[in-house]
């Protein structure tokens, strides 16, 4: 007998809970000025249970060719990377309508 998902009561092979959860994320991409007027791109709203934030930060830093860090569930990238980040997150599977660039 196939395993049953406790959330939707469908077999695990047909379960769409993770997909629905992933598509309902509201991700904010914004700019902040830090110490000595350094510009940082901040990505917040990524759900820790459906995406590995450390891995996502690594991909973003590589593709944007910049430094950055992960603190308290936020991804911080050096410089103004808003448009690049929006495109990369859309490629990673987050629907573009759920990405809010501030």
C-alpha cells in the first residue's frame, strides 16, 4: 500500500502540498543602506521548509557575482542586485507574480 500524505490524504506520488506551499510564498526583494552607505539587496519571505536558504544564497551569490550572507532567514547580497535576483528566483521556480521588488 502506498504512503498517504497526512495533509491532503492523497498518495505520496500524487501529493501536491509542497508545490502549493512553494507557489504561495510572498518574496520581497528590497534595497537597504548599511553602514558607511553600503547598498545591500535583501531577500525576505523564503520559506525555510520548502527551500534551502543557504543553497539559494550560494546560487544567487554565484550568478550575481557578488558577496553576501544569510542571517535570520534573510539573504543579503552586496550591491543593487534586485533585477538579477528577480530573474534568478523565477528560474528557480518561484512564480514571478509572487516576487515583489521594492
